[in-house]
C-alpha cells in the first residue's frame, strides 16, 4: 500500500463550481503538507503548503490538514477553465525537506 | 528571477545506453533533489544533495547516480538504460538547510524515452 493515496479522478466540473481534492496518508511522522499543480508535460508548481493541522487560505484556494484522520484536502472556489490541470498532494518530514512523498494526482477539467 | 532550469528538454536513448541530465537551481538555493515521474503517477524521490553531499536516496538501483557541483548545479546519471526508465525526470531546488520550512521548486523536467 502506498504511503500517500490520492482520489484518482478524473474530475470534470462547470466553471464557477467548488472543487474538493483529497489525499490520505499512512505515515504519522509527516509534518508538512503541500499541493502542487501540474500542467501537461510540465514540472509541478507549488500552490500551497501547510505545517501540521489546520487550514490555510490563499485567494480561491484553501488547504486543510487533519492529522488525527491522516487526511488533507484542497478546495478551489469559483473554479476557472485555467484551473484545469493535474493536482498533486505531497508531504514530508521536517528533517529532510528535500524528500517529498507524492500522491499520483487528480486531473481536473473545468468546463466553460 | 530565473527558476530551476534543466537540460536537455527531451532525449531519446536506446536500451543499454547511458544518459546524463543536468539541473541548475534557483540562485541562492543550495539543495537539489531529483525525482522520476512515470506517466500517470506522482513524482518518486531519487536523490537529495545539499552542499555537494548526498543527503538522501530513494529506492532506485545503483544504475542511478548523481552529484552536485561547487556552483550547486547537479547532474543525474543513469547507466544501462531500461525501457522502464522512460519518464519525466524532475529537478527541484530549495533554500535553507536539509530540514526546515522552505519548500521545493521544480524545474520543467527532462523527458527521457528509452527505445
């Protein structure tokens, strides 16, 4: 079983919808939780990162971490066609910040 | 500011050959990590280098090796290529030390096809 499991999708929503992307993990030692956006054949782009449990908001994006349930989410409000991409969750320990463990991604399509 | 740069963008190799991929980190970043991303999967950690020393290695065979130079650029070498090595190879850099709060920033990747 993988350390990080991500809802596989694909996900297709109309423009303006609220999108929920989710990951679960098994390693309770993970302390940092990240969301990356990846366009086709490009490198991942860091969207948000959160330390430990709680919520973090940045514009239309909200990241939630529930360490007790080993569950993280990314919410996108007022989704736009430009949000169409693959979203990757990632997480890591504090002591080795250059080694992240990724989910396999959820592909999102926002239809105009 | 320039982001992480990687070269080449694409390359095609034959089974059994050797390949070298190159990465230049963001200016001021001393930590470089390498990841392999097979189509349809998330990136898998291969190596981390900090201050020219290997600081972590993922579950990859000894055919994979890397090094970091005094200017913090890095190269990934893969020997005796297999078809299964076909993937997008990503380089990421970050500021700070081995641990801590700073996150990684990825380059565009090198797409390797092994035939």
